C-alpha cells in the first residue's frame, strides 16, 4: 500500500483492475465447469475400461489354469516363445479445453491361432484359448491406459484452475478492495482538510478586512 498512489486516477485504475479480475473469475469458472463435465465423462469411460480389463484378465487367468492342467509346462513355454512379437500403435494428442487427451490407433492384439508362430502339428485348444483371452486383455489395457492418462491430465487442470480462481477471489480482489477503500478514505480526508483550510482562510480574510 505504501507504493500506491493516492489520487483519483489510481482509484479508477483499481476499479478497472477489479472489473478485469471479476471477468477473469467468470471465464475460469466457466472453464472449470466444462472441465468437470468432461472429467465426469472420462471417469465413466475409465470405470468401464477397468471393469472390462478386470473381467478379461480374470477370464484369461482361469484359461491359463485350465491350459496348465491339460498341457505340460515345456509345451506352454515353447508356445509362449513362439508367440513373441513386437506390438506397435500410433498415439496422437488432441486438446480439450487446453488439456492433452491421447487418441490411440491400435489395430488390436487378437490373432488367429496360426499367426502365433507355433510349429505345425499338435495344437492345444486350451492354450490357443488362453492366448486369445490374454490378447483381448491387452486391448483393454491399452484402452484403460489412455483413459487414465486423460483423467489425470483433466484432474490436474481442474486443480490448477481452482487455485487460480481462489487466488483471485481470496487474495487479489480483497487486496484491490482494500487499496481502493484506503485511497477513498484518504481522498475524503484530504477533501475535508481542504475544506477546513478554505473556511479558515475565508474567516481570516474576513477578519482582516474588518480590521
């Protein structure tokens, strides 16, 4: 406050600053509401993706138990080594209210049993079934990962926006109001002093003229 100028121009500047700050709060509040709506939608998608992932992983684990019950461990190890591959997909980012949201172009992990590289001859339906179910679970894992990333980014943006709103409402606007009030009080005090001096001057002038 010691550096605040005591004049009417400064008071006008503070009033304009208050208007801009209030307008900023309105804009940020609108952004926060939009982010919250989008966040709710993302959370619903994430909940569904996690449920699908859990369901598929549970089914795949059960299928693996059945496969191990029907086939020896060395057969499973050989089949798993033969099925190894590199999985690639494309990720693009788009912004929703300034928040990064990934879009994944993933062709899907599910393969035909004969595409898993096993040697011709004996095939196990139990092993093929378990492999297919784990491949389906991988699809759900990719979907869940994208949804979780978006939810985290969205939640962070909501927190940052809330902090900015609170900073304006709890610090900036009260400080502006306090400075404006002090300037107004000081200007009123200066005006009263001026009026008092003017009255005193007129009184002294009249007294001097009478003498």
